[in-house]
C-alpha cells in the first residue's frame, strides 16, 4: 500500500477510535478525545454530538471492535507504533486499571536485545505516565549503546521533576549524540536545576545545531546576554540547519522584537528552505500577550566586552 494511503487510513482509524472515546465513562479521557477531534476536524466541531444522538453505524462498531481487541498488554505492545499519540494514551489509560502488573510486563521489555523494543518501552512509559514506576531501567537506558534509546531516556527523566537524577542528566550533556545533549539541556531547564547557567553555557558553542539552539533557548529565558549574541550568530551561520534552529528559538519564545532579522532571511536567504521557514514564522498569528513574549537583551557591539548575565 502506498505510504500516503496508509497514513490516511491510520488517521481515519485513529479518529474513529477518538469518536468512540468521547462516550467513555472516564470523563478526563472523553474530554481529551473531544478536544483532539475538535483540533483535527474543526469544521465538524459545532455539529458533533455524543454517540447516543449520532449515527451508530459500522464506523462506530468498528471502533468498538478495535478497542476490544486492544484489551491486553501484548496487543497494545504489538500495535503501539501504528497508533497516533492521542490514541496511545486513550487506550493505554483504559488498559492500566485492567492490568495491575502492566508496569512489570513493560519492565521486561527494557532487557530486550533489540534497540527498537527498548525505545518502544520508554515511549510507552511516557504515554502511560509510568516513569516513576520504571525509574531504574530508564536511568540505565541513558547509557544505552543506541542514541535513540539514550535520547528518549533523558527526555523521560525530565518527567520526574524535582525527583529527576540531576547527576545523570548533567552527564548526558557530554553525550556523543547532539539530540541527547539537547534533551539534557531541556530537562535541566524543565526541572529548574540549580547552577544550570554554568553547566549549559559551554553548549552555546556546541557543533550540533539542535544542542546549540537548546542552549540558546534555555539561557535566553534566564536573561543571559551571551545567549542573545549567540542567537544572532545562529541567524547568520553558513549552515542551513543552524539558521533554521535559530528561527525555531525565535518562534518558541515569541521574540517578535527581532522579526526584522527574520524578515531579512525571508527576503534574502540563499536557501529556499530557510526562506520558507522564515516566511512561515512571519505569518500573522494571534496577538501575543506581553507576559508571553520573552525580552532578550540587545547584543552589545562586537568591540564591547559582553557580560555573562544581562542587567
């Protein structure tokens, strides 16, 4: 089956499951399903009704069948990667109360010899909020030979909040993979780690664009002047990946006061992908409240010594 057609079927199947979930007893899950459906199909939001008031045709029955088939951990495990994230969460949350040893079954998957299965185990732990139950095997996965597994493991530890093992996360700042290093920066920011400015500062010069962007984003939020200088440098970097990463930071932090530089990229950048990304960022969006937009210090002239912290 062609990839596009397969993706369409996947989307249709998951939307059907979500329609069924709207009528589940669990109020929080029903609300989640309704919100996701409204996001996917806004044109139908005003006329959507519960199944008792709508067509209970073959599509609804088919969804019921799919839900019933996913009544075991083994089935959920087997089909996990073919499900959309909202459907993963909905089915998983229904499965948890029915299988009190689900976490133990999932724990065994961390010892698989296949890296894809170890990665899937972490993804399921994330989807089902089982990070605390599986803390130790996830910590071990930060030293996994596979970079995807390490990256997921570091991301998962961030869900522990103040209970996250900061020493392990700081160690991941020196991981050989750029995505792992970037995740470590984001987690240190997420858990509000003490002295993280000193730990993250060296990553402003990281060779990997994603790591560098994560460091810039984290330190800009802490008003570190060096990060503002680095963002400007990223916008002018010869590497397409670095310039796009700079645009990602600007969009994420709503840095509207430097949109003139984004406009320059949109009009003059030599790379068509960068131009398109910059133009997309400049498209009109909803008004940003003053407390949503981060203000960064204007970088000093190049001949002026910079300070580590903005005034």
